[in-house]
C-alpha cells in the first residue's frame, strides 16, 4: 500500500514539473497574469487591420494586479478588445497570448505623437462593457470625462467576391456627475452639456465638423472646445 502511494506521488510530481516546464512564460519574465489562451487572429485581419494604430508592436505600460509594468511591447486587438502579448516557452517557441482582463485594468500606449490611456469599462461606469477597454481623455472641466470605445463592425459588402467588409464603429461617451452620455449627434451634445443649440450648429458648420465613426478624436476635440 505504501509503495503504491509513493508511486502515485512520484508520478504526480513528474507530471506537475513537466506541465510547469511546458507552460509558456513571458519573454521578459515581468508578467505572469495570463489566462493561457493562445490568440488566434480572425478573418477580419485579412480584410481590415483590426489593431489599434494598425500595430501589433505597440509600446507602453500595463497595469496588472495593482502594479505598473513599463516599456512593454504588445498589441490591442479591437475585434474582441484583447491585449495581445508575445511570449516564448522554455523551448523558445514563440506565440501570442491574450492577457487576462481580470488582472489587466489599465494600459497606456506611447508613440512620438503622444500617450493614450485605456481603462476597463467596469472601472469607469457601471453601464459600460466590462470586457472592453475605453480610451480616457480628461477635460479642462474636472467634472467631465470623455471616453472613446474603439470598435469594428462587420457589414455586407457590394464588392465582387467579398461577402462582407469591416468598418469602424467607434463610440464616444461623456461621464458627467456619474451620468453616462453617448455622444453621436449635435443633439447629444446639447442634452449632455446644455449648450445653446444655435451655438453648437454654428460651430459645427463653421469648422465643417461631422460625426464620423472613424474619427472620434476630432469630435472629442470639439467637445473640449464647448466645455473649456
């Protein structure tokens, strides 16, 4: 009986060690909070670059388990709002994995133009998608926070030999005194900030500003103008 228990213990120890060796570890050994799911790109990638800034090698910082890790390279897949990290196993096998959203609350992307801060939806407002990350843009008015939800949408295509196309479906939100406002029209601007409809219409017309889902930054800049 004792021999059998000893044999079982030896086998389990061997399997545990074998599994530990075969598990992928991050190439820089700074982060271990991953869900183990290997990232598999969808057909969207072939038709429309679904990565934020069309880049799988973004540089920035990750906030995981209440700690910032800086100078990291990663990708932000807009299809499912997954942050992708390049890893290597101990046998030097390279692959991409999805970082655990429960552990990853914030991240920043830095490039020569500036810095972009993203935060998980449930940490910004109860009505936002907890599985999405929103770009956070602070305003001059400390009581107002602007958010951009970068999204993609699949639509039927009229092009030959193409069944569908992927287009931008970005959304803009404003958080005012704990209230969440989706901003997709001039009327929404009026409802959220109680600004003169005439003033809004004049400013949009004078500056040739239109609500386009592929250029949310332009709209946020305009909103900044109204509440400065």
